[in-house]
C-alpha cells in the first residue's frame, strides 16, 4: 500500500546537558531523559510532513479530531535564561507534541479486540506497562518502565512518543483508549463531544489528585483551588460536582478569573490585587470560611514558594493539600502546622488507573461537569504555530487545535 502523508507539529531541541549535570549512559543512548530542563537546549517547534503510521499488534491509529495545548506543551518550548526548556519532566526529542486529544479509530492492528474503526475515543497520556511492581499495585502513573530511559516501548504521549498535534496519532496499545460516544447525548454533536473528549485527560489529572491521592472531602467541605489554568478549572468543576460547600479560587489572569466563575467558583480572588490592599490570601480564606479554613487545598499553580505559606495559615483541622503543580524549586515547610492541624500533603502525578477516565467521562455525559466552557480559542492544525504564540501570552483558558 502506498504511504500517506500527514501534518505534525514537532518539537526539536539540542541534546546539551547542563554543566555539572550527569546524564546516564541510557539517556545518552536513547535520548529519553528524566529531567528535560537539565538536558534539552534551544527547543523549537515546526510543522512537518510525516508518513501516517500503520498499526501492528495491539496498536490503534486514530484520526485526531481535537487536541488541547497544555501548559506542559508551552513549557517544553519556553526557555530559561540559559536557553534550556522549562519543562522538568520526561522528554525525548524530536517528538510530535499533544497529549490532550480525542479522535476516531481509523485502523487497528490485527490483535486489537476492544475497539474498531469508527469508534469515538480519547487516550491516556501515560503509557504504563502493567507488569512492573508499581503497575501491579495500581501505581500506573509511576510505572518503572515508563520512567526508565533505557526502555523506549513505554513513556508518555507527546513527550517521548509522538502525540496528537497531527492529523493522525498511533496509540501503542488499545488498553490506553476510552470510548466517548456517551458524550453525544450531552453535547448533541460530534464536534462538541470530541472537544469534551480532548479535555478528559487534564480533568482526570485533577480527579486523581483530589479523590484518589487525597481521598476526597465530605460533601459540604470547603475547597481552595490555587491557579485557574485548565487543571485548576477542572478541580473547580469537580469540587462543585462532589458537593463542596464553598469553592475559593486564586488567579491573576482576568480571563481565567472569569472562567473560574463560569466553572462554579463561589469566590475568586486576584492575589496581586489583594496585596495592593495589604491583604494576604490566607486572610481571605479565613474570612469567607468563618475562621474555619479550607478542608482541601488544590495546588494547580506550580508556585510552591507563594502558595504553600498561604495554605499552612488556612488549614481546617484535618485538612488535605493535594499537589498537582510542577516546579523545580525547593520550598521550606513548617511541619509543626501539619501536626497541630492534623493535616496532610499528598503529591499527585498523572491520571491513569482507579477508573479516573471512566468516571470523568461519566460526569461529562451526565452534564455534571462541562469542561468545554474553558475553551477560549480554536485553531486549525495548519495554524498551530500561531496558536502557540497566543498560548505563550497566557490569555486563554484552553486553546484547542482541530486537525
């Protein structure tokens, strides 16, 4: 069969470890590095023409219908003062970006049993093995092989494996796919269902952090969300759906402040404006909660030096802090507060396992949470570079590409 061509937004970067940083022999050989910000220099993106892959074995080829630009995508292109990418996680280049996606099954490998051409699906971003000790105890997001630089079979969609900012994407195993046809009843059109489907992944990140890692909160609980980017906005919607008594949000972007209200936040405060008035965020939290503080804090801002001190001063007794935001920074913590308030911090990574995708899709299908409200800009794939230029300005809730 003659090969087909597709358009793909591809990340390139120079393999140039920082002075003093020792890369492993495996990282040198495979270029799959654990800490992208320590190795990849001069990152850049280009729209290139690639061959459409053919699925084999358990692989599934999707025709991409919607794919979101994540903060991680922007951080992989943005640099620090020395020219290194900001993103601190697992990266292998060159790679096609895009891990928040939905699409139609185009073609399946001969061993695929659970999906077929024409199915509407979304995909997990973390390609876990299911066999290592971490996976065997349901810690799929911490899969040993996923994070092993010597293992190229497993990794992350759009980070180590070509992602969805392309006309087509090859998913290495059908086990990562989830059907989204149930969204048609709620959104009344395939376009709306595919847009919602592309937001299942970031919503599942918030779901996992709040309800699996931190164990949730009792209906009526007070929830504070730090940062109203897409994951923070998902946390707001999920908190409301779970019966939070109050949802309080802190955000500096005027656009995202409005989106936080749209997603159901009861109070939205701009910490910059509060500072001008001589008020700190923790004081506002105690004010609106009648001095009780928050039962759950969700850190989705990636600014631990700014958010953690405020959280420690506004913990309800028995409070939980669930940490999603990524930042390569050391942050002092006063542990005495956690002891006195019977509080706990839960680090969270990823979205796989625990029925996260299934439950998020169910919530969307039932109309309990509508993440399409956060989409503020849409671009065809051909204008992906223009979309990224807009993304760097941090003026949107979610930018969605439509191949």
